């Protein structure tokens, strides 16, 4: 069993806002992250897959293929977008890093070859704050 | 003459949009950076000042004092804000990294002690794209 | 189950010294790390907690709360201190990175909310040397 | 149980080439990585070992000893070398990052002290592409 | 005057070899960098241009245009190549980082718009060794 | 004219303390940096030299020779040392980053070959605080 990791990058705007709460309650809980006019981040996405090495190629998976999957199903949908307004797979979801990491996991899984399993999605919203999800 | 550099950090939303142009022209020129719903960045701000060392302290300037100036007059006004809507010193200015670096220069200069000169403002909007301004 | 990671930073002096040994034996075993006049490091502290996401906030834990816990119970006690002399929870402990990581674990655990479990404490004493502890 | 990580670095040339295939098939599968005249990388090697802390030293293992093992049995054999031609433990092996990580694992294991177990070998061929092996 | 910096990346093989010298002299002068079977690097290329801001766009130059110039005239010609054998603008040139930085400068200059001047080419062959050229 | 940069690293203890002042005055001015029991840093040293390229080697200077000069005359004297007590060229000097950068400049200059000029010494005491000296 070998693990392969690919780093991707996207820039997005978001705010933290629970529509079931008043504006005041949102500001009390989320502080400046609730700014009505949005703020944004350079997100670092670190995806790890696992499986057996193909003896013909020496690869678990061609990292260019993995990168293409991440590009089409994750980064193109998030890059230079508003996480609360523009992203089909985040509609109705509170745009926290935790929820975004899980949503990204769900975006990737259907597109991996059958011999490659998704191991983890790690998502940094700043260089000092990251979230990791292992699928359960 | 010694040069002292301090790195700061802020997260903000923005879009690139020239109000004198149609939406179509903006999208043609600025591409996905013109997204009406905004996008955002983790900005890295690298400020260098210069001058003579104070023999009593061995300091050009106490870096905590420099950091406080940057916090009050730059980062607190930009962090978790919308550069196009929320920032007094950016109102009416196209929110490019170039223009933001110059605006930050102008925010800092009035607050430095007289023996300390601002040398450069370097501003990275992604780890791979940065702008530097030397005041003229 | 989601994992949330926070990076903190502190600067400290220390030396490696076993008081049961002679100075010569300490120098033989610890080399330049035994320098009687101390040396020091910029420590990078990487703390990971785990648990379920609160559906109201989208958070495992507000990362500002986690950061405050780390600030009060770890970084304020270590930053700009001498690990061998100034730190109550390191007194009588050999100030290796291994022992410091375990001591930091014990400093954090009592202060986490009951729904949040400490997963790991990773401590880098240089960019190339790190230690990780998982609590057992 | 404590985990200790050491980062090492080496620069090498390689190409991806399966000798059972035609040049055309190699180019089709491996693209520019199959360039007959080679290409190369700065490899980042991140080795983690685990075990109990020695109470006399506070160490799992003296990190200088670990670094010496990695230097002699891994880095000296790979640094400024051609992975396909110059490295005894890679002869006949397709020089993918996956295979190299496993070969490095096998180079390290025989040389660790009995109280120290190898936990993982992580190998980055670029800052965005890495492989990790846990020994099974 | 504003300065804009773009970071690019390429991986290449090379060796240091002066054809006017014997193999022995090459090995004596260049050491392991003269390895006949090549070695390689992940090169980090940091290009800075300068000029006036266009008031209509807030840009010195659209960084995507700068990146395209660097891609076509520099990175596509160097990435996954052998610097001594595969690169038209390095033929007959000793493949040191110094000479490569100057050659890259000459590749870029003819393709910049007239209002944009090349300020510097910085080229790192490892994270700890870099060269910078300012055009004279 | 070409510029060559080499990054080195050392770990040291220090405190900021002006012996002409009372302990109270030192604490008032230097805050926690005046801690009597010392604190410490991982210093990053970035040295840039300049001159003409030797056409026989393609080098300004063999970077291994530059690194050896830095090792012998700077890093070996500072690494795992106390800047206030153990370093001959810092005795009687307030151990600020500013003063240390200038002292390092003076350590390097006498040992460079005549065709190589020292351009700058940049010294980071944390990843966010650095000083640069150009020799005048």
C-alpha cells in the first residue's frame, strides 16, 4: 500500500453565516468572519490517495490524472468564486473549512479509478489553520 | 544604514472591476478576477524600513512598535474585509495588488518615527504573485 | 469525525543536560546541545484536535478558542523563556523536544471542551527536526 | 510511544521508462517524464521513526545518529546521481517516486537501533507531489 | 514605478562540465556536479518586471500575460529537459545557475510589452542556493 | 555583474540587555526579550555576493567555497552558542539582530576572494522579523 499526495490551490471569498440566526447572533459567534461584505482566502488543498503500485508504470496513479480530477471537480468550481453563492456543491451548507473539506471529499470520490482509494482531504484556509477529513 | 523587515498577514475579499466599463468589458479584461460575487486572498505583507541603529537599544526601531503601526493603520483596516467596499483608503480605487501596495505605503508613512524611513512595501496576493513599491 | 490543526510559534532557550551525569558525560552524549551557556530555537507547534462538527456553526471548535487555550496554557509559558529554568511544567524534566511535546500535550488536555479530543502535538525545534505525540 | 521526524534533501536525475515497452509507448504513458536525455528534481525526504523515550537522554534516538544513517545509506547514494543508472538499490527498478520511497524504506530499516522502529518514509519530488510509505 | 514579481517552476537535468578540460579536471573543479550521468533540480524562477500602472486596469501588466510569456519562452523549453542537451538557448553554454539566469533574461526581454521593463531574474537551484541577474 | 545567494542556519540563545541600564529599565525597553534566563532563535542567514562570472567555470564563486567561509567564520562561531557570552566577535555588543547582521558582515568580508564582493547580509531571527545590511 502506497500513499500519494497532491497539493492544489484556489482563491475564494466566503463568510460564516447561519441563516437561522439574527445578524447579531452571527456576529457574536463568528466575529469578523461574519462580515456581510465577505472576506477571502488562498486555500491550500492537499489530497492523499492510496492503493497498490502498478508494476508497469511504478505509479499508484499518474499524478497528472489525479491533478486533472481535482482541477475539474474541485478547483475549477471553487477558484475565484464565492463559496456561499457560486458553488453548486456548497449551496445551503455553512461555508466553514470543516464543511468545505467534507464537500471536497464527496466531489473527488466518484471520479477516482477503482484501484485508487481516497485517504484524506486536508484543507488549509491560512498557513496556520487547517482541517483534515478521512471519510468517516 | 540598516534595513528591518516585518511580515504581516491579512485575509480579504475583492474583485477587479472598472466602473467606467461594461460588465462584458470587465470580464474580457479581468477574467475570473471580475467575478461579481467576489473572490479573496490571504495577503502577505512585507514591510521594510531603514535608518540608523540606536546605540542604546541596538534597534533601528522596536519591531513590536513597527508591528503595532502596521496592525492599526493597515491590517485592522483590511483583515476580513472587502477591499472594494469596506476600506476607507481604497474607496474609488481599483483593487489591484499594485494599487493596494501603494495605498498601504501611504497608510504607513505618516506614522513612522522621524528617524525611520519606509523603504519598501511588498505585497503577495498568492505565493506566486507579488508587487513591490518603493515610494516613487 | 473531523480533524482541525492550529500552528503556533514560540522562541525559547534550553540546553540538554542530565544532572545525574558529569559535565563531561553530558558533553559526550549531547555535544553542542549541552553548551552550559544555553542555545535556543524558534519552535513550531502544530496541534491537531478531533471530534464531530457542530451543525449550527460548521465548526469542530472555534479556532480562536483553540488558539486562546494554546496561548494561555502553552505559548505564554514558553515564549521568550528558558525551558530548563523558567517553565513550571518542565521543572525536573530533561528539556528534549520529545519530553517537551509530551508536556505540552498534558498542558492542553484539561482545557479542551468535552466534545473535542486532542489528537496530536507536533513540535518542530528546527525546520528539519520534529517530534509528534499522540497521547499514549 | 513518540514519533521523531527528520527532513533530508538530495538532488538527482531520472527518467520514467519501462524497458518492456517501445519508446513510443513510454512517451505515450509517461509524457515529458520519459525524456530520453533525463530530467531531475530536488527531492525532500521526510523520515519518521517511533519508539519509547530513553529516560537518561530524553531522546527516542539522537537525531544526529538518525541523520548519519540517512546520509550514509540513502542520501550519499542518491545525491547528484542518476536514479536509473548510478544507484545500486534502484537498478532494474522503474524510477518512480513510489518505487523510490519503498527502496529508501528498505535501505533504512537494517540500520536502526533495535528500540527504534521505522514509521514512514515520505518523499516529495516537487513541492506539490509526494509519496508516503508505511512498510506494508 | 511599481515592481511585479511572478514565481515559476521547472524541473531539469544538467551537469557542470567544461569541454576544454579533461574529465579529471572537471571532477576536480565541479565535484559531484560533474557526474557524467547527470543530476537534476527543481528550479524556482522568480521574475520581476517594473513600470507604470495602467490607470484603466490598476495593473503594471496582467500577470497572466507575464506568466504566459515565461511559460512559452522559458519554462516550456526547460521543464523536464536536459539543460546541456535539449535547450536551444543553452547550447554551448556551461550550465551553471549563473549562466542559466542570464540566458533566461535574454529569453524574456524581447517579449515584454514596451511599457514593461525586466528588472531581475532570480533563479534558485535548491532552496538554499540562488542567483540573481539585473541585466548588466 | 551577477549576484549569488546562499542560505545558512544556526540556533543560538541571547537576551537584549544594556548594561548601562538598570534591570527595570531593560525590562521596560526590551520586554520579554530581556528575560534574565535567556531565550533563543533559529536564525536564517542569507548572504549575497556579487561580481563577474568566471568563463571557465560559469561560476561567480563555487557555492561550496562560499558555504565553507560562512561555516568557519560565522555559523560555527554562533551555532548552539549564547550570543552574549560565547561569541568573540559579539563581546560587548548589544545582541540585537541589527548588530548581529553587521558583525556577520565584518566576519565575512576578509575571507572572500578579491573578485567577489559582499553585497548583503540578511538575517531572520523569526520567519517574520529580518534585518538586512549592505555594508554602509
